C-alpha cells in the first residue's frame, strides 16, 4: 500500500498488557528549529485498510492516529508551549482510499524546537492501523497583513457588534 513511490509507513498500537487495556502510543517524529511568528504546515496522505480497520465509535475512547505539530521551549527536553493536531485515521475514516490531511501552527514566542509527530493512540486493546505517505513539512511564506474588520474582537466585557443565538 503506497500513495506514491515504493513504500509507505504503517503505524499501529503496541498492545501492552492486553487483554487488560493500557494506554499506548506508537509513532514517529522529527524535530526542527522554528522561526518564531512563522506558520508551519504538516501535510500528507493517510489510508485505513479494510483488512485492518479501527473499531470503535467515539474518537477519544478508541484507537486513532493524529498528525501533530508541537512547539517546545527548549532545544531538547523542555515543555510543550503550543501545538495543533488533526485526527488522520479512526473508526470513521473512509476505507481503502488515500485521504489528504494537513495541520498548521504558528511558532509562538519562546519556541526553540518544533516537532512533527505521527502518533497512533491506543487506549484499549483494539486493533487497526493507519498508513501514511508523501509527508511534507515546511514553513509557509509570510501572510500579508490584513486589517481586522471585526467589531469588538477581544470580547472586552460585552458582545457589541455580534449577533448572538443559543447559549452565548
């Protein structure tokens, strides 16, 4: 199974201590030095095979795979200071087709390292796997300065200029 080229990655759970469920994370990643204030994008393709489906019906309680961009306050170790992620494979993913994904994040002040992660989260003993291919990560060109047209964008105690509905 590959989107292009000769191979793709396959990531799946490690089944630690099964049949007693024990949360497990499998995956891969790379680290880079970011430029503060710039927008970074991780993109690629994900595939869930009908021969190795991910069971379940609730994203956070069942197996899933995420693509994540995370910034840290140290060149190694340190603490996570900002991140963004997207689920790229779970019980609801269409089977037997390559699905494009992307996730973006802006490097915050104090970011000394950015990590690109493909993580398979396995909270139980369920099976399933996700293939990924044609992964790309890079810094996007600077965005043009745009004048904010919203009235009261910081919600300074009221909702002046906003039309409200439901529970606000």
